[in-house]
């Protein structure tokens, strides 16, 4: 079906202007400027007056838990949550069961997504200390990247052999996405606090997390990754930056298309700080840890300075009973967030911390540029019609009633938001419309250019 999205306020490539968009055969066929005449024929008309049209969000950092952990999430439910939040493309991490560390297992995930995902998709191959032979087989035009855990991970994916890391950075045919925390320091801190808990010196509460997974643990690992990338010439994307200190590692003087070393942070590091552990408790336990308020403020400033390049959700669902165990050492790290990542970032706009074009740059344009995604991430004629229509004036309280992730739980519950997504198009198909899903058409595999 063709669509004519009429009288929207487009937020695209640093500009905000009123226009209409004609969607035909899955593509953006025509951008009709205000006052320009255009015959849309029999296209379905969507009146977007007073609403904002943006490129679909590209979330380069999700954990959809399939295969192996589908009791808490799967490709269908999490892609529902994605499109409800305006996310039209995602890149899923390899710490599933089994871990995605071979080309065969990688292809199995693509096959699952082709049948179940409402959003476009790609998947990382996971690096290990001994799977370089699988890494070098990866097709950079068909796969988003290689994920390396330089800190705690699931299964055997902690890469802590310096020779293996060196060879990975030298020989990877794709961008390397890195989780950076120093494992040795974290283990030492964990043992120390476990002993203090055992001796009743401290309680095993959520606010132990930033004292165990510290700022220093992050900086030691991220600086090592950056040094490796500089020395080897690798393309490196450092994920979920949580400290202000790490920002000094990233150059804001280089045009994005020429950058080889880039950085991501997440909405929760901009929304929460250690001040929130008292209220949210284990609900906001994640890796790396949410840290002191100075880091939240520093990250916001780092975005404005151009040291942070993308915003990824790090959507990592767990059942509520896996989070709220009452004990720090048994509570799972991670939480569902993809449905609300854009909403949370738009709160930064409402609060005057960021502009709407900046949010679109971070969540839509920049992931497309960094990952070299073919014809997505911008509202341009001839590009795939991945679009989200946003109402900036609908204050609402997040509740579990409309939570689409399979775990039906998020730490954003009972948080007030002033914006929400009303319509989401994926490849020109209207997949989400005012709370209703159209599940007939599935997303497509992302393609990349060198």
C-alpha cells in the first residue's frame, strides 16, 4: 500500500520544516514541500498536522534473548516493543544460548528474525579467545559487526587474552563493538564486598553496583580498546559509555564519516544516577553500572561536545523476579528499555538539555553512518521508508498495561513522559498505529556498504 503522510513537521539532517511524504513501494518516493502541489493518487492519507516525522530509530545495541532465553524475550515480542517506540532497525548481541560465535549460529539467528521480526535486523558475531577463524569469514556487507566483551560476559565470550585481542583488532573485516570493563578489577571488588557483606559491614543492596563496577574499571578497559584500535587501524565502537572520564578518549574534531573510533551511551545513563538506587533499587542494575550524578551531567555535556556519537538502548530484558531477588549478588543485570528509549531522549528535549535534531542525529543518522547502513537512517527520496511519527504533547505515565516486551516490566514504570510514537513504518509498511500492530509484513535484513 502507498501512503501520503500529510503536513508533518520533519526533523531531518539538522533541519525542522513542514512537509508531506509520499511512500510508495517501500521507499520514500517524494518529499513534498509546504505549499507544493502533489497528486498522491489512491494512497492512504495520514494527517500528521502538529506531529513530528523522523527517520526510524536505529538501535545498534539490543539483547533480544533468542535463542535459548525465550522465556524472558524473543524476536517477535521485542520487535513489537521496538516498533512501538519508533525503532525500525536493531542490531542484536551474541550472548544468547548458545552464544553466537560461529557463522552457522549467526545464520540461524537471521533465519529466526526473517520469520518473526517486525523491525529490520542485523546480528553481531561474538568474539572469543579462540574463534578468529570464524571472525574473518564475516561478510561486512551482510553483518553489522563483531562484538567483543572486554569485561564480564555470558558463556565463553570474555576475551581476556592479549594476543587474541591484538589479532582480532588487526584482522576483523567488520566494525568491532566493545563492552569495556576491567574484569580483574571487578572480580577484586566483588570479592571484597562479598566479604564485607558476609561480615555484616555492608548490606547487599543495589547501590553496591557502582562501587564494584567502578569508573576506573570502565576507563582501564575502554582506554585499552582505544589504544588497540589506534595501533591497528580497526573500526571501533565503544558501547554504553557510563563515565565522564572516558569521554577524553574520543575525538570530536573529526567528521563522523571519517571517524574510526566512536562511542555510544544509553538513555538510562542520562536519566538516572546513584541518587535513584534508593527508589529504583535493583530495577536499574545494569552493566556498566549507573554511576554518580557528575557522570550523568558529564555525559550530557559530552553529547553536546560531539564526543558521544550514538544512543543505544542496551535493551536486555529479565523477568521481574530475576531482578528483585533482594540480594545484590543474585539480581540479574539489565532491563527492558527499547520501547521507551526515544521517549526518554525526548525528555532531554523537553528539559532543554538537547535539541530534537540532535536526538535524531544520535539515534537515526549517526548509526547509519557509523555502521554504513544502506539507504536508511535519513528521510531522503529513494531511501527505505523507515519512519516514525511522534506526538510531542501527550503527557503520560508509563505502566505495565501497555508494555510490549515479553517480560512486561521496565524500570521506567511510573515515570512521566511527554512524548510518544503514534505511527511506525518499516520498509513502507505501517506496522504500528496508535497502539495497534500490523504484523503481516516482517522486517528485512540490513545491508551495509564498505
